[in-house]
C-alpha cells in the first residue's frame, strides 16, 4: 500500500508538470545491476528471468523554470526495498547543484528544489544518488546517475540584436522591391511549444513598406516613391513569440529607409532671358556672367553641361561648366568693340550629363534659355596701324634723314588727337627723334653699321585728352651698309726667306678682311705701289680668290746686304666707291745652307715668329722687373713690421703717452690711478738723479720700429757715465733718428722731459716727495723771484688749523 501511494504521488506530480512521464519504483532485491537489456527483445526477457535484477530503478525528473513557492518543492523520491523503515539507511545526493539547488531527505529520499531555476541559464542538472548504511556509511547500492531537466516557460521576449537598421532603396522602385531583412532571436526553447516561434509585423511605416511575417524581409508596398517629395522613412518592426497569439512576448526595432536618387527630373532654367553688361575693354578669357539651370536631383544626376546653340555670340563667346557641373560660365572669346557692335543675343542649352535609360520616358532632359549681352563703351588706348614696324636707313646718313613713319588712331567714338614719343630707355644714345604730330622718325646722329647694325626702339602713342591712355609699338631699324672701310691684312704677316732663294719662289700667301658687307661680285685686289720701283726683289701675284702670293722676283740680297725688307702692298675692294689701303709686309733674310735649312737670322727675326717685336719684349721685361721690385719691397716691409712689435726690456714706459682724465684727490689720493708709471726709475740711485724723467741709463729705442743697433760702440762710450747732460742727451737722440732708415713714413713722438743736471732748485715734481709735509721745506721759494711768489704762498705758509 505504501509503495502504491508513492507511485500515485509521482503520477500526480508528473501530471502537474504537464508530462506523461510516470516515475515508477519497483522494490527489488539488492543485487549488482547487469547491463541493461533492450526493450522488445524476447531473448532479453528470458535472460532477465534468469539474471539477478537491480534493487531500484527510476526515470528522469523535471522541474519548471521560474517556479517559486513558500516552501521547497518536492520533485521526486528515492527508495530501495532494503529500507524497512528502521532508519538504518541514509540517502546521499551528489552532483550538479546538490546541497544548494537540490536537497534530499536522507531518511525518506525525498528530493526538493530550493531555488528558482532558469532554463536559459542551465537547461539540466546531472546528479548521483546512493544508499548507504547510516552507522557505517557503507554503500548499500552502487551510485546511479540521473538527470533533472528544467522545463521551459515563455519568459524571454524576442530581441533584435543588430538594430537599429539603416537601409536604402532607389526612388521610383516597383512594389515588392526588397529593402532589408531584419532578424530577431528568442532565448526560449525552440523545441518546446511556441515560446520561440516568432511573427514579424509593421507597426509604423505603412502604407509605404511591408514585412514578411516569417522571414522579416521588408519590401516596398507602393510604387513611385519620390525622393524629391520625401527622401527618408522610419519603419518600426515588431517580432512577437507564441506565433503572434495573445499572451506572447514581443520586441521592436527601427529601420531608417533612405530613398536613393535617380535621374527622373530634367533641368529647368528659372528664367527665359538672361541679360549681362560688359565693358569693351575686357580681355579675351574674362568672365562675362553665370547662369544656372535647376535640377531637383542630386549628385551626378544633377550634373549638367551648357552649350551655345545659335545666335550672334557663337563666335564671340564661349560657355563652360564649373567643376561641380552646376553653373554655366560665359567666357569672352574675342575682343569686343563698342563702335562695331553694341549687343549680342544667343541661346544656351542645359543638358543632363548622365541619363538613366529606365526613366527616358520622363525626358527630354534638357532646357533652353536666351542670353543677351550689352557692350559698354570704354576709353580705349590708341591703336597702331600695325603691331610692329621694320625700317631701314643707310649708315653715314646726314642728321635729320627720314627713317620711316608710324601711325595710330583713337578707336573711341570721340577720337582724340594722338602725340608720339620714343621711349628713351630703348634709345639711350638718342640715335633717333620722332615728330610728335605725325610720327615721322628721323636720325639724330650719324649711324655706323659696323658699331650697331640693328636699333630696336619703342614708340609711344598718347591721347592728348587722356595722357593715361597710351599704347606702344616696336620699331626695328636696320642700318644698311655703305663702303666706308678699306680692306686690311687678315693678320700681321711676317715672312722668312733664305738669302739664296731662287726667283719665282713662293714666300707667303696673304689675305684681307673688310668690315663692310661683301656682295657675291665683290673681291679684293692686290698690287705693289707704283713708287716702289727701287727694289725689285719681290713681286705680288693676285690669285683672283681674295688672296695673293708674294714671290721672289730677283735675288739681289747679297748685294744689298740687308736683313729685313719692308714690302708695301696695296689692297683694294670692289665696293662703290672703291677703297684701298697700303699694308706693309716684313720679310726677313736668313742665312741658309745648301739644303735650305736656316742657319742664322737676326735677333728680331727669331722674335718675330713668336709674334713679339723688340719693343714688346722690352715692355714685358720692364713689367716683370717692376713686379719683382714690388714683391721684394712688400716682403721687407712685412718683416720690418714684425720686428717693430718686439718690446725690449730696457725700454722706458715713459716714452708712451699716458692720458689721465681723472683729476683725483691730490697727492695723497693713491686710489684714483696708479702713479708708479710716473715715478722716476733712477730715484734710488742718488739724490742727484731725481731731477728729470730721462737719464742715460734708461735711454731706449723707439717702440714703433726696430731700433738700429749699428751705433752700439758709440752709444756704449756715451753711456759709460751714469748720467748725461742735456746737450749730450739731445745729440744722442738726434743721432739715433738720423741713422735709423726706417723712420719714414712712421711718426715718432720724441719726448724730452729731462730738466738737466745740477739745478740749484732741484726737481719741482711732487711724485718723489715724502709722504708727510714735515720733511720738506719750501722757504727757499721766496728767493726765486716774483714768478714763484704764488707757489711760495701755497707751499710756504704754515697750516696751523689742525693744531690747538
């Protein structure tokens, strides 16, 4: 009866959980369990009748997720037929969640769940059950594994993991065009019930879009959606579980759908007529105006090109499209002239650059408008009859010769008088002048083609009424040649010939040059002057090719005994009028052997082949000697300067000029400046030496140049005595200056501060004075005369102000 009650309770609990599973516990003898036998096998059944069966058997347990109550919930019971109710058996539960989530009554074997379970967190638990002896904990049964499954309930709403979504679709798309697919996920068990079966619906975005309930594909629901009317839509999609039935959970997401532009709108000019005004003075390439057709499309679908169709401005104007493909820019192609034409009218067409053939029915994708350009009058500069002029004039023409004429006019309707001038920067030598009234150009000085062949000057035409209006023209003047230069030797010729040369022997071939232009028929002719008949040793042969040969005519060199012959040669040109010049050829006679080798010539003959005459050689030698002298002098001066910088120890510092601008505080002020430089260096020698700044013992050489050491013998004799008189001192200084060759151009300050020897008054200097006034007596100043009375009053008076 007890076992039957347990079976009934398990059936009731299973029915409560919504399962048809029945937990059956059959009391068996406790025996080790053999391997399980498959169901439906008769052979296995026969074996089961023969084997020892297990003591207890159970199926899996179930627990509903999310279920919670005031007390732990009983989910099943473990029992063995060895349990006689004597409380000797203890039931043990181990495994996942044992002791925390699941607990077992060790006496009765009842299993309870103590916490609320979540299938999405853990769908099942695997545990081990065992019966042991309560006293000894000896296992009475081997441990057996069983599973507790968590039964799913609909506790998770659908979620769109990739939302919100953004999608695009071309405008004017057909109905049913796919836009995007959205997908939601449900964490509930898809294998049990309808908790995870989702259905998609559109909450917002109708009637423009629809969604497939099963796949979540969003499609267009109406045709001809126009981007220019509305370019963006917000669609809200809902996903609901339980197959969309009432009580199901739901989740939503948003889809932003943007319509892509297509070229479904042609361009359109907002005006049928555009008018522009432009000055006639603007240059070709300048911007005249802009015009723009309107196109509701965007991007490349709104790009346009502009063209001039017909009218008066097709040859004068050009139209281009800006880099954005939106505006048409009218550009001047040719110069405008208000006096010739004052207005232009033409048509302009705007056409879409990219045309979609799917929407060609909405065409034509172009539009036409009319453009009118008014030309404004401007004050124009004078215009020359031609941009440049070429003129010619002969050289040596008289001053005032007419070279040519330039002309210019004022193109304005009210023409002004023109005045002409030459830009002096282009004619700095003032070769030409111009008539201000008619533009005639004259020569201002004689021209020489050989000096300047071409003259490029600039003529300026200026309006009298508006001097700022000026234009310029280039005038190229070529100086034509006249035969005003006689031909000359091509080079300085010199010839050498043996004294035994035979008549008819060629000495030299000569040529000529002429600075004037040579025509094809002009040539040079050579001849000997008629007055050169005294010497018939040489003759000239004209080669008829602008050259001539110098030949030996007769050999009379031995008779004449001359070493050099100067042969005059007359060279004439073929110009009009013909000009000629006489050139001299130098022929040197050399002594030669029988075989024709030169044995000796005069010195000038040797020098001449090198191209140098005797005078040139002398001049070169003189230059070389001068350079050598300058170098030697420079080296000597440098050496002398270096030696002059040497300071000798015996020099007296009193020869230097020392300037003391500080007045100081008197003789007792020893802080104002250092007075050691003014002390008499011979004060320690004896009282007789304290009378001056210079003594023979301190005679020194000059500091700016090297002292001359040559009179050392004489100076040693003069300095034998320890002191010198004034006369000997001056003579010694004079001798040093006279004997010093390096004095000029150097200046030297000779200081003669020596007062002499044996003065009855001694030195007036106070630098050698004692430090106290009590050691010095100034009473003798009264005996020196009237000139020293003031000094006697200053130093002779006794100061008693410091004594009581």
